[in-house]
C-alpha cells in the first residue's frame, strides 16, 4: 500500500469510531520519522483503545501491521507506527498537553475530507 492509501484507510477507521478533531500533517520534508502524522482525539481511554484497535484491524485486513506501537496500556497517547504514516491517538487532555499540532506546525496540513467521501 502507498502512504496515501494507509493514510486514507486509517483516517476512515478513526472517523468510523467517532475520533475527535482528526488532523493529518505531511512531515515528509521535515523528518525521517515518516511522511505523515495523523493526530486524533478520544474522550476516554476506552475510546482511545477502540480507535487504535480499529486502525489496526482495518489496515490488518489490507495485510499491514504496525512496525511499532506504544501506549496501549495507559491509552493516554497511543502511537501506531506504519513507517510512512504514524498515528497518534490521544485522550483529549494529553493531546492538549503535548500539542503535536504546534510542534509540527511547519508541516503541511492535509485536507482529510477527501478521504471521508
């Protein structure tokens, strides 16, 4: 799968489970960590786990598994690393605290509406 296909499937998965304020940021020109960061909010740790599980399930159906993941135990900040696309799923309070959108503000925000049609 291309990075855009991973991005699309992951965003659709997050949206299907009612993630809050999904953002996609193109960071390809800023870091070697990945091409895109996806940031999504959850109202509870239970929802954060459900969001992560749904992303893993949907991408797993396409034959992809995260190369690395962190945070499933506490579920305040879950990271699913698919190399080119890194998903960050935050409990809302943690999202405000870490403010990845500000840290990566030099990246190019991607209009996710194109993936939700």
